[in-house]
């Protein structure tokens, strides 16, 4: 089921807040592995995820990233996983031409229309603005343009914003744009912070009232999951349980089990036990997976 209004959000259950069902970055990357075009492999992965207790994913694939609402609906129906849809524009060099061509206000109208009226001439509405992103070392002017347009759309609709930070960097700079635009920071998720293992950085982000996402779980080539778990435990001990969110950000066919990858169910099979072994309680895990996403989306 696609969840696209507040009356449905009570059905979210345990939720992963940063996933992609039909992402296609292959044209820019020159790598067909970044085209999630095998629907059956995705369905099999998500069936296993559902059997392991995850009910909903937030699909942060947006305009220009290969989002296909009709395929998402099919995947959702066949797998049993609820899906929450997003609107927005990603980051340079993945931005469509109209981001350059249109004004900030025109871009914001596109986002508002997808939230209020539906995506790609379907009845299915976006409930999230995301993932909107920034480059590694600086925020490019074209990316700032997207952040401002997203802020305008957020202020009009109240839709939460989920960001992409390259290697976990520039989250504070992202928040400054949102502050300048009077965005409600309690409805902002700074993504991929687990790629930047820095507790002081996490605390500075959290002191702004936003959520932070440990959402590249399983990508041990970037950061061992044991380190992710230790940071999560430290933040829980400091009283930030209600501001933490989890996901895997699977974006390659080779991540799926059919192609030999760890698969979506890794978060339940492997990572939750790592959290438990680091002293994270079942109550804490419920807060992060169940309560926090509902508060973000529906609260």
C-alpha cells in the first residue's frame, strides 16, 4: 500500500526512512548496477524484510532519479511493504534540466503540486520532500536553489524534509539554509551522518532539534556497523533516542540478495543484534524504528 495521507500513517509500523525502489543513476554514473530495474529481485528482498518485522519504507527517489510510481505501487502490492513517496530534486550532477531553467518559486510549485495533487498524473501523493542533497566539499549554487525551493514547499505544506549529505558532511550548512528559510527543524532529517563518525558533529546537529539518520547500514566498506552501533548507543545515553532514524539506502542491484548482496533484511538479521550487543534495549529500538518515523511523518 502507498501511504499518502495522515489517516494511513497509523499503519506505518516499523519503518526504514531512506530507501529506493526504482532508482536509476546509471546514465550519470555509467554503471548499470545503479539501475534498480529488476522488480522481482526487489520484491523478493522486501518480502523477506516484511517477514522480519519492517512494515514501511520511505522511498526518497524523486524527480530525475528514476522514480516510477506505477512500478512502486506494483512492488508494494506484491511484497506487502507499505511505501511513502517523496518529491524533490537530488544533487548535482543528477539534477534534471528544469532545475536550471526554472525559478526557485517555479520549482517549489512543482513540489507542492506533487504533495497536494499527486505524482506523474497519478492519484498518489508525496508525503516527504527528499532526498535533497549537497556535494562533498561545498554546497553548489544549484543545490542551494533546490534547498530554498524545498523550504518554500515545506513551509506551505508542512511536509518533512530528508537530506543527503555526501559522506555525512555539510549537515550544519544544510541546517543554516533551512534556518534562514524558517523551516521547522523538528521536521528535518539530516541523512547519511553515519558516514562521518564524529560524535561532536552529531551533537551539534541534534542541538538544532532535527533528526539524524544512520541510514547507510550494511555499507561496511564505508564504515563498520560496529562503529555505527557504538555511536547510536552513545547518543541514546545522552538522551537523543527520539531523534534517531535507521535505514540502509540500497541503491545497487548488487546490494540485493538475488545478486549476492546483503539485502534489505540485513538490518533485522545482522544490525539489530549488533545494537543489542552494544546495550541498546528493545524499547530504544522500538522508539527508533516505530515511534520516531510516525512522529516525523504524521506528528
